[in-house]
């Protein structure tokens, strides 16, 4: 089963930001709390952490400008799990 990695609300008047390079590669095992990348806005920089154990699957490219509440990747139970519906 796959789980979304999403940019959550970062504060008032923050609508979008830029993703830093990913610290993990697609297929890498991650643990809950691992920092996956950072999200840089005009006001602050936020760490994006894994919310569960799993394997990093399909991701948005680094340096992309991404709106808040956007899915930027997925965590799966297996390293080669298909991401359904993308």
C-alpha cells in the first residue's frame, strides 16, 4: 500500500515553495522521522519528514516550485511497489 508525502500548511500567507534536492533516492528504505528533503519558502525553510517507515517511491523533481497541499512523493511497503493512480 502506498502513502502520500504531502507539503502541509506552512503558515499564514505561504502558498508555494521550492523543493531542495532529495536526501533519499527512489527505492531507498526510510524510517519514520527521516528528513526526505526541505521545502524553502520566502519566509522559512521546512524539513519534510517521513511520516512512516517504508520505501521512497515516485517523487516530484528537486528545485520544482510546489504549492502547499501538493503530493510530492509516496512511501510504499516494498521498494518496487507500483504507485496506482499517478
